[in-house]
């Protein structure tokens, strides 16, 4: 048995409020009767106390039971039999009823601590202790960052307060607001990348876009304040709804982009005009969708067919109508092209066009997003004559090697609009159209532009704070 003044009992219970695992039971015994209190921690680690039962001695024996039997029944109903859950009995008066109650409790829980006190109201004391208890688990600010491997957004926790933090402790964190409408400051006892174990709080901060240094104050377990943020108000949306609004990637200022439109000129006027129509449509679409036309360049190349069965080698080359020009200049260059008569029916100068583009791209900055749109009817010539009896390119250009080189070294995306569907699964059109392949009479220009990486799909609003990889040394996965 321990004899405690109020200060000693406060210290004893304070230690238990910090260290209990599942629950702490405190039974108050005095001259009037008994009261049973229970302390538990919620899913975010905040300790709460409740009064589970209260009875006068006359009430306990009203059914004819002895105090011992009545108290044993209450103990079995309200106090865990698990010896890891601490039990404290406080007694401030002596007598038959009080002694019988203590014997019953200790029979049920032999490890229960008995302390003799006077002038202590246990309920009030537990309220003070739980409100001032240190954190039982960590509190993080939920932020978004870009994954290093692919740039997709993921959610991580940025540490604010660790387990053991005391009320009044402060933390400082720097984050970026990316939305003009502000951001949600969500504090959680972190457990996973998409679903926290439980939100401590979620408040909307009407802050302007840009970097912000935030000061967080742990008012008490379960309450974190951001004193310097004006107009903070609770965000009552379900957490799943907040997560559902997040974009796949952070929309940022676009990098320079370059579209190369290669149009086969060989064919009838109707065929040529249909090809030119889609080239012009895509150029116009980019001019409309690109927020900064200074960042967008367009090239126009016209190519025809090789000439065979003559005494002289074919020296014809694709016509470079415009290179790295504005959309207006590219439109004018497109208008300057004219249809030509096919000189060979089964292939065209695609490989020569690729060689010309490859040479030009060597002088282009590596950061530029580059896309090739080939519009035509005839596939390229092989570097050597094959079983298909299509003659080799006179210059021995290897179209596939050229395409692979530009993909690897310039990040090229290649799409095709062809007059008719590829005849076989091994058709060069399928490789040239690896990013997108359309027939001239069934083109989705908006989808084509998105697949080529020249415009971005509409992104959701990033309503959570953003941190870069370099800033996130304190984040948790």
C-alpha cells in the first residue's frame, strides 16, 4: 500500500497516463461510494478519460448483495483481466464497505495499486493529466512530393512532433502552395501513403501560391495550431475526397516543345490535301492549347518518292519548308507545299526525312520535348533490298536505326497518320506510330497532341502542401 498526498498521486497517475498500453483503470473509493474511471487513447494517440460507473454504498447493497460481491461483479464488467493494463485504487476513507471493495478489486486484479489519499478529486485530476500529457505517437503534416523515378505525386508525412512532445512545443516546416485557392494543412498520426490512421486535424489555409514557412504549436494531444496563418478554417471533407482531387502530376510551366510535321507529297491532290489538313489542324490546336507560344516550335518537311530505272542515281531530298519556326510560320510553310507525282508506288523517302531530322536535332537543346508526326501513304525503304522486293534506299539510310537513335538521345515521340491501315502487324507504320497511329479519315487530334507530350491533360488541383525531393529530408515514406 502507498500513501500519497495529491502531488504524489499526480506524479503516479501522470506516469501511467504516458505509459499505459490499452487502457488505464482508476477506482476512486471514499466515504460516499465508488467511482470507476477509464483512460484510453484514440487512433491519433490522444488520451481521454471517462467515468464508467458511479455508485453509493447503499446502491451497491440494495439487492441484498454484500459490498464484496457487488464490487467483484462491477470489476469483472468494467476492468480488464489483462495484467498489462494498469489499475489504480485510490481510497480516501476507511470502513467496512471500503475494505470490502478493495478486497474485491484486488481479487480480480492482484496487481492493482492501492494508494491512500485525501482531498483529491480523481476525475478532475485525470482531466488535467490527459490534457497535458505528452504525445504517445508522432504527428506529421501531410505533404505531396514528386517521385524521383517518374515525377508522379505521392503523399508523405513531414514530421512536426515526435512521440513524447509536450504541449506548447513548436515545430517549423517550409512548404509550397501551388493553388491560388490555398491549401489544406492536414495533421495526422501517420500510417500510410494514402490513408492516415486518423486525422488529428484538417484545416484550409487561404494562402497565396509560393513558399511558406509555417510555425506549428502543439496545444495538447489532438490539437495542433498554426498561429501565423490567417483565416484558417476546418476542412470537413472526408479524407478520401481530398485524396481523390489530387492530380497525377504537378502541372508546371512547360518545357520547350518542338513538333516536326513530315508530310508525304506524292499522290493525288485530294490525298495531299487530306494529309495537309491534319498537319494544319494539329498546329492550330497547339497554338490554341500552348500557354506560351515562345516555348513551342514547329518544323514542316515534305517528302516524296525515290526515282529508279534511270541512268543517274537518285539525288532527290526531302523539302525542308520550315525548321524550328513559329506556329504562324509553320502554317505558311505548310501552304507552300505542293502535291507531286509518285515515281515509285510501294515506298517513300521516310528514311531520308528521318536522316534530315536527325541531323537538325543535333543542334537542339536536350531539354526540348520533341515529337515527330509523319503523315503519308507509303512506308520507308529498307537499308538493303529484302524479300518484299522493295528496293533499298539509294543513300542506304536505315530508318529504324535513325528512329531509335532519336528516341534514345532526344526523347523523340513518333506518331503516324496514314492513308490506310497497316497491312501486317510487322508494318513499319506500327513502329513509326509507336506513340499514336491513326488513319487519315479517323483522327483524334486532341488525343494525338496529348500522346506526343506537346500538351498536358487537365490536371486536378493540388490542394495539399508541396515539397521538392531536396526539401524532403524530414519526410517519411
